[in-house]
């Protein structure tokens, strides 16, 4: 018996796993990318059409539109295990469309040039930190609890500032929030990579890809919004 057989077999198995993991991560990024396209199209169409944005943003309906994405996230988190892969995917697309409605207001507040500029800056930041999370050998899990506490703090401060309207608090929330979501991008990317396993059935892998796309999508959108509030040129 060839003594190298076991070694070569192990190397081949690792190569197959690495390729399947690469395909899985590509699927996650594809879902996220399509979701961002849906969000962008809906936001632009609504934000540039008075017949659509006036009934929404000049009435209490704006609060429904603003809070609906949060309801989708909670629904997704609690129901993902019992959903079929196709239902999870359709729910994700619906969520991205609703998020587009919520983000349509940025076209009423900021110039198109600053929105485009901020988008590319956010994409660069997201891409760099997600790549780091994918390739690093460092265990990022120890930062998880710290990042989650930071996220909770940012959310509470943001809600409080809705009533206070403090520009100083908004600045602090934006700066801290960017660091938190950049960190979460690397952490989530590593988690998505580590949760993947070849012995998952295709249905489970599909749902894992959709949920991973949701996590990264939320990080990107929050980085973009916080950057825009800091650097965006207002109309």
C-alpha cells in the first residue's frame, strides 16, 4: 500500500472543501449584491417620484416604513430554521425592497453625487474588512460580545437622539457606529466561513447563505448610512 495515499487523499479532500467553501461565500456575496441592487432601485425610484414619496414621508406612514425593516429582521431571525430555502430567499428580497422604501428619504436630503461617493467609500471599507475576516487566522470571536454591546449602545443612543435632536450626539453615534459595523463585518464574515460544513444538505446550505447575506447586508447598509450622515452634502 502506498504510504502517501492517506496524505494525498487528505490534501485532495481539503482542496475540495476549500473550493466548496469558496462557492458558498460567493453565493453569500451574490445574494447580498442582488439585495443591494434591489434596495438601490426601490430607493431611487421612490425618492425621485413625488407621487410616491409625498404620501409616505409627509404622513405618519413614514414611521411604518422606517420600522418595517426591523420587523423583517426579527421575523427572519426567529423563523429562519423553519423556513424553506426558497421562502427564506423570497423573504430576503422582500426585506431588501422594504429597506429601499426606508432609504428613499436620503434622495430627498443628500445630493446624488455625495450619495454615490459615500457608497463607494462604504463599499471599499466593507470589502477590505470582509476580506480580512475571511483570510485571517486570528480568532475574532472574542471581540463578538464587545461589538454586540457597542451595537446595543449605538441603537439606544440613536433612539434617544430622535427625541433630543443633538448634533453632537449624532456625530458620536455615527463615528462609533462605523467602527462597530466595520468590526461586525469582519466578525460576521469569519462566522459565515466557520459555520459552513460540507455535510450540510443543500437546503441548509442555501438558508445559511441567505442568512449570511442578510448579516453582511445589514453591516454594509449601516456603514453607508452612518458615513452619509457624517460626510454627505445636503440638498
